[in-house]
C-alpha cells in the first residue's frame, strides 16, 4: 500500500499536510519562491517524518526510491537513506525492530522486518512507527504485509507539536540510523509530535523561515541555529533572533527555547572555542534583551547542559549516536520543566 493514498494526514512529523499530500517534503510548495534555494532543496529531504500503522503481520516489507546520494563521507547509508522501525505493544512498551541485513540499497531500496513476535497478543498486533531517511528525498514508498494480515494506517496527532528550527545536527547528522536522530528520540520518549525543520548548513535564523514557523500552531518552538552562525556570521545572531521572535510572537504565545552550540571540538582547538563562545555570547545578549523587553515564555539551554564530551562527536562538528543520546537527554530534561 502507498501511504500517500491513505489520506492527507498520514505523514507524521510535519505541518501543511493538506498542501504536501503528494510528497514526503517538509515545507509547502509555495516556500520555493520565498526561501533560499538551499533551504528549499533540503526541505525536500524527509528528516523527522514517519509513517504510523497497525498490523499483526509476522513480516513487514518496505520498498522505496530516493532522489539523492545514498550516504556521505561521515554518515552511513542507514542514516542518510535508510529506515527505522519501532513498535508499541498493547502494554505501551516500545520495541525497536531490527532489519538485520534484510535490506538492500539499489535503484529501489528494500527493507524487510521479519520474524516479528507479538509477545502480548498476536490478535491485537502492535502500533508501528517507520522513520524515514534523514538526508534524502523519498520519491515514492510502499509498505506491505502478507495478504491475510491487517494493515491499517494511523493518522497524525492533533496535539500541538514541538517545532525545531536548526542545522545539520537537528536534521540528523550524523546518526547511524534514522531513529537515533535526537528529534526522533525526543518524539518517542516524550510522546509529543515533533516537527523537524533542520536545514544542513542553512539554519541561519532567516526571516523567511520564521514566517513559515509562525504558521504552525506549536506547543513549543526550539531555536537551535548557532552551529551555522559561527565565525563572521555571528554578527547576524542578535538582530535576526529579535526579528524572528517578533514574527513568532505576532501569531503565537507558545514557549520558545533557545539552544547554545556545544564546542566539544574546543578541547583541542582554541579557534573553535573562540568561534562558538562568540556565537553563544551573541545569543545570550539577544536573550537578555528580550527578557528586558518583557518577552514572555522564553527559555535557554546552555552548552553546559548539553554536556558533550570528546567521545560525542564524529569529526568535531556533528554528534555520533552517543552525542545524539546526550543531546536528546538534555532536551528532555528541559522540556519536562517547560511543558509541565
């Protein structure tokens, strides 16, 4: 079955579903004429999107085609172009489903999750969530189960989402598999919908993107763009943050969380430490100015709270799976305080 033929609210993890019903993109088609070409191109990649369905099948097959390269020099194929499947049983227990080598990356990519055991009751089955590629565009997809088993797609939640505007780290670099992106971890473990608007190299606090964020009826906005605004770009941070928050506050009173850039690679590089410290200082200055202006419900997540170590990174810029776990844990601690 083609998920896009099952109704407009089947793709989880995004807004604008009525405008995006024929694709696995993250920004509506009208954004192409408003945002920079790089942002538009990245918005066509399916980071943070998922398909939810119910079945009691002993095997689940997925086949799909992507539109870009399968991997990157610092990120594996399973994270860039692969899938990840999780199940929730009748008791609410989350169960990761391994593909174990039952996958192939060719012109058509094939995943098979086989020998699935329903420990609580096969008749009741499980609710499944299939996380889509972090760094590739899905051209088409089909999900299949044996003909004598049920396959029922689950529509999106009506709960107000956590909306993340960020960089390559938010988009998912460099998770080894799609479920390990920190936004997907936060979604699973908080139970809240998360919209991933991370744009690799292009999370630059731009007014045009804030205009689209303001269209979303969010439960929380996360602004995590500093990794793309170090060196000479740090001079943009103060003014762009104040402008962006002004745009959001014209339409939404949702809490806003500002996140610092952690400089784990500053352990061995004073230059890197100086770059990131300067960016964080500019954001702190903007945050204090907003507090002084009386902007309400704004919060801050510092690099000390992220608590990266020298084991958390791939090449000094992007977190590995350990770093993604640490990132998610820091967010979850903060979100529990904000969204009580």
